[in-house]
C-alpha cells in the first residue's frame, strides 16, 4: 500500500532536484552573458574584480573603477528565480523584472537623502476607443515630480536634469544617501540589451548622475 506512495514521493523529489539543477545551470550561463556585457560596458573605466553568488539567482559583482568618482563600487544582479518553480510562477504573474543595481560610495558624499522611483502611467479620456489605432489622438505629457519636501530649492534642478538624462537607460529607481552606499541605481536587465544595441554607455549615465548629486546642495 505504501510502496506506490513512496514511488510517487521519490519521483516528485527527483523531479524537483532535476529542475533545480538544470535551472541553476541556466542561470549560471545567463550570468556569464551578463558579466560579458558588464566587462564591455565598463571597458576603459575599470574591470570586474570578483563575483560572489548570494543565492542561485542573485550574485554580486565587485568592480574596480579608476578616475570615476566612485569608491567601493559593486553591482547586484537579480535573475528570475527559475530554480524554484512556485516562486518563479509568482514572480512571473507579478511581472517582476530581472534587475541590475549599481551601488557605490562617492568621493564627495551628498548631504541629503533622496529616493527617486520611475513610474509611468497611461490614461484615456473615453471608455471606448476606436478599434483602429490610426483614429487615436495621443498626447505625450512631460515628466513631473512629486516631492515630500516643503521647500524646493533651485540647486535640485541640476540633479533632476541628470535624472531625466538617465531615461535612455530606463532606470527603475535611483537613490542618494548620506550613509554608505551613497549612490545606487537599479535598471531592468531587458532594457540593457536595447541600450547596448544603441551604444549607450551606462557608465557615462551613472557618472553623470553622481556628478549631479555632487553639484546639488539642499
């Protein structure tokens, strides 16, 4: 009576183990492509100093950057948790994206804390739209900022201009802190492929953002 149940349990465990090993291997292959892209993107500015796996789907890349304004820089890469089927399905239905987060200290730390999160909305004026898209009237609204600060000083404009320039890399969030790490920026991995095809240097955008923080005092 218990023999068929034991066989089913053993088969299930074996299936999960095979799934785990296969997708851990696939994540390692994907990480090799990400590392190759990073080495190309940061060529001439620095190099990869080491890689540390934190989980089967998350790893940290240590960077050595010269004459960049960054110290103790690293990149945290979050891949899809393919090795865990249930978690992968949850992340898929939540439309969670694979991300790359650059973190570093600055030679001139900011004297403020700022967190910028990129949101995009799409609205319509009518409940029913024409089926033919050619009949749509589209209006693009310029970016606007919602701030929690009561005072709005002019110096912040330099930083926000740099933030707007980073739209080419489609950053999901950008933060500046008084404490370490002073600067961090998160970008979706799928948008990096398009940026690479357009020959957009993510390093130049990161350095521009950091210089904008150094020029801002509020």
